[in-house]
């Protein structure tokens, strides 16, 4: 009351000052809950992307559980010593921001070689425009499927622009414009372990601006709240307020319920006082009981019915294909096709030709000429 603060009041004021300072710092960092949310989003998204990459390289692809942390440019340089490929993915619908996917130069060479039909060992030479174009297309499909999974999680449409790949020398940090602006401060780093068969076993990273990571967390929280509200509404709709039963109302008014007899009226099927039931046999009356007779079934079928049934499908058209031979070519070989290119098939000259009906192999034959058209003479029916 005398204007002098007590020790408890001074401590409370100091505590408030500390908490306000901490809230200012938290705007530039992520809480543990935010890190868990970002990790869950990255786990689902990269799992879908790994499935897409498997279809592109035809090799088993495994991506480990993500590790989310705060990092600086110096941390990235220490992790990736050699030049690496930065792939920028910008979100155009649903989210406002972008992130970077960082791959090692050797990993990009292996992936692009597998995409072009190689065995993943043709990695000599420098990384060129062909490699960057191929890895951009691979990331376009991978992150496109990842955006689809993200749309399901956030309950809104998510779309991305075509990824852009650049070869960055991490040691040359003086060159302005080589790196994104958010990389000059503290940002969010999501680390994955990627394995592609026995060819690739290394770490890849996704780098997010803190503001974009917080926007994703807010969208995830909003989606969870929306799902909870919808579930509550659906549960409430399935439990309508109990209306008074008409039978109870009738009983309360002294009226008989539906199907109940009036006072003194006999019930159908029940005897009145002193009268026997008419629906039951009289005591001592004989009952005629006979054994059930069943017709014996025969395994013989009537051929007439078989012929009638097969006639129903006699006019169904079937596609008959005559296959001269087959072969397998890589995308690179097909791109090299030109007029005059000879393609070797797996059939030997003079060998019988395969006849397929709706894609099913049914017979063999030999090629004949009928006037000016080709034909085939059936030589063997496949049993």
C-alpha cells in the first residue's frame, strides 16, 4: 500500500520479462511439438516419394525415418563437403513457400543412369545439363506424389511448380544469389537416410524456412481440429433425441397398444375360459407323420442345354493376334531409332508363329500369302 514492491512482486515481474523474451525467440525456432509434426509430414511425404522413385529406377528404394533439427549454412557445408545438387520445390496452391532438397552429386549420377536404362555404374564424367534435367523430372514426379499425400493430410489441394535443379559448390559461399535467402540464417533441416539397392546409401536433406514450417504445422493443426469437429457432428447426428414412444403414451391414457386386445376381448390363438384351443390337436388324436422323399441327382447333363448355353456367346467377337516375335529395349535404344534401324526379335527364321486370342496363347502356325494379303495356317493347337 506504501508504493514499495515486495520481493514476491519483483520476482513475478522478472519472470514475466523472461517469458516475453522467450516468446520472441520462439518465433525464430520450432517447438518440440512442431518438430514432431514436421517429422510426421516428412515421413509420410517421403514414403510416397520413395514408391515413385522405385517405379522410375526399378530398384528397391528405402528412406529412413526423418530427423528434424534447426541448422545453419555452416552445418550443411560440414555435412556435404563436395558440390551437391540443390532442387528447389515451390508450392503454388494450398501452401505459400518453398523448400530445398539436397542430393549428393554421386547419388544424382546413379539415379539418372538408372532412369536411362543403365545399371547405375556409369557415373564417370562431370554432372551436366542432361543429369540436371533428368533429376528435375524425377523430383517432379516424386514431389508431385508427395503433394498428393500432403493434400490428404491437410484436407486441401496442394500443388507445386516444376522443380529446378542446380549444382552448388558449398565451399564458395561468397557468391551472392547462389543460395536461397533463408539459408543465410537459421532454418529447419530434415535429414533422411536413402538406400537404392546396393548402389546408394547416403543422407539427403530437406531445408525449410522456419516461417514455412510453422505454416505447415498450423495447417496440420487446423486439419486435425476440423476432423475432430466433423467426427463430433457425425456422432451427434447418429444419436437423435429420444422421442416419447406412442405405446407409452397410449398406456398413459388408458388406451390399448397396437395389437393388444381390449378389456374382455379374447386373444387370437388363445382359448377362452372353459374352451379348448383350436390350433392344437386334441389330446390322444393320432398325428399322420411321413418320411420326406428327395429326388436323386444325376451327374449326367443334358447336351441340349449345353449347346443352347454355348449358342448364347457364339456371336461374341474375340481379338486374334499373330505374334512374329518380341524383344526388350531401353529408353536410350528407342530414342536412337531411325528409318532403316533393324530390330532383332527372339524368333528364329522358320520357327512357328504364335497365335493369341484375347492375349492368350492358343496355337502355332506358319505364314502364308492369300492373294495380296498375309495369312497364317494353323499347325498346332495348344492343349
